[in-house]
C-alpha cells in the first residue's frame, strides 16, 4: 500500500443544463479539498481526466481546476485521456506521483460535459476511440459494437436476453437508491426485457435499457501517501492496482472474451497480498452495456466462461448476494460522463468502505473491487480498496 484516498466530491450525473465544464470541475475541486480537510495550497499536483474529442470546443483543461482556488496557481497540472477509462488513468497517474515522491498530495479531477451537442453527433465521437482503419463503418456507434459482442455471445452460449434484462433491472433498482444517479427509477425486469416504444431496440439484441446514457458530471479525489493519510480523518488505501492495454484492432483479438479484463484482475489479485475475488465485499464494474457486465462476471472469475448468466439469474450480484455488483447503479443507471466515470467509481467505493453510502450501503463492506474499461475493450484498470481509518 503506497497511496490512499483521503477526500472526495461528486456532482449529480445527468443532463445538467445549468452546468458547464468549468462549473463542474470547480465544484468537485473545492468539494474534495474541503472534504480532505486540507488547504488548496497543500496540493502538490493536479491530474485532470477528460475525454473531450468534440463534446465541447475547449479541450485544454489541465488548469481548469485552478478556477476553484487561487492557491492552486503554479501547481503542475496535466490532462490525461484513455477513452472510457480516463478517470482511472488519472487516478493511477496520481498514485505514481505519490509513489515516486515527486508529490505528497495530488488532486484528481474527472469531468465530462456530453449533452451540449445534438445526440446524432455523440456516436461518431465515441467511435473515434476505435481503430478507424477497420472499424469506422460500425453502425450505431458503440451500441453497434457491443451489439456485435452480444450477438456473438448468444451464438456461442444461447440467447441471454433474460440475463441482460436482469442486469439492467438490478442496476436501475440500485440507481434508484443513489441520489447522484442520472436515472433514479426502478424499471423492473419486465420493462427491461420487453421491446416497447419506451424501450426500443437500439442495435442487434440490445434495447435502450441495455445501454448507458449520455451524461454530464464530475468527480474528484485527493490522493496522498499512507503515512500522511494516517494523520487525516479518512484513509482509503489502494491494496493493489493494475493497468493493461490490449491490441487496438478488434480483428487481432476475441472482443467477446474481454481478455484484458481477465489479465488486469489477475494482476491486481497477485499484487494484493493474498486477496481473492471471494474476499471482496462488492465490485463497481464497467457496465457501459449490459453484455459487458455479463462477460465481466466471467473475466473477473465469478463464473466459468459462458456461465455469466448464472451470476445474475441466481442473484449472486444483487446487493444482498454473494458479490454485489454496481450497488451505485453502475454506468447504466448512475451515468457515464466519460472522464468522470473512473473517478466516480472510486468515490462510490470509498463511501461504501466508510459506511456512508446510505441507501446504497452494503452492510459491513471492507474490500472494494473496481474495474474500468476504455474503448473497444482496449484499456483495462483494476483497483482494490480497503479502509485504513
């Protein structure tokens, strides 16, 4: 353990018409600094996670958190980007700065403003994360890509539409208890399973309830070394982290296996000092589409390959199950403002470990697992968190 989260902040996620990227980043910057009980002058470095790529005209945002406090002026600040795993990339960059001794206290801000542009423009922006030499003609953008995953999975293992609908229903039920979630309505299994005017097919076997929404939002954390953290009110330690990248072209790998996810989880467990999947109290995982969560059950080792449906059909991943998955509502219900997502996962997990998750709370939560994925399953990040104080 070389780093801890000692403070955090999180805006609501959703269509936030009254907010822009500056107000979102300023709010969580000020909030996280206050939550950690430090002064802005104590921050040694700033890392900003922002995908950008056309959602807003302004993309050079590394200094934007300084708008929240003049004392942040002249701090080193860098923007990082790694597709939908941008927030986790920013967190791991902060950990490296702490581990190296170059910084003692690092502010990490993840943010995205996605709803300012017409909906028809979102798909091409998201698809820009793909290997365009081969994948530029995918219909329906990211939804079409994961619809291909679902169709291939169904061809191998049978129609899993019931399992996908149960995942959607679970995450919407969990999101209903999250005051920061984009969607706070328990839709129920039948609505998620049934094609309707309000739940149309988007691509292949995926309906609207199988797809995460376009969201605005921001989250921030303060990261420091363990020794410093132990003198502060809160200390959520990184027991282990892992980051792996796969080949970018889907043609060079089996997209439907999420092998990078499997490797990242194995690396994290190997570095954790003996923790296994059975030891985790819950997992926040990257359910950009319900089929992704289903396959991630298999990649993390919860079930054998082809048996992911067992985990949801038998209730293992419900809040009162063997391994609760996405008690926050996940990307599906909480929302997926790209640059903020990975940071949000760490905030939601920290709330659980502090016993401060209110209606989302998993009783007795002690160890959290986080999986954040970017692009067409290209970049993969895992964190294992434990409360020290």
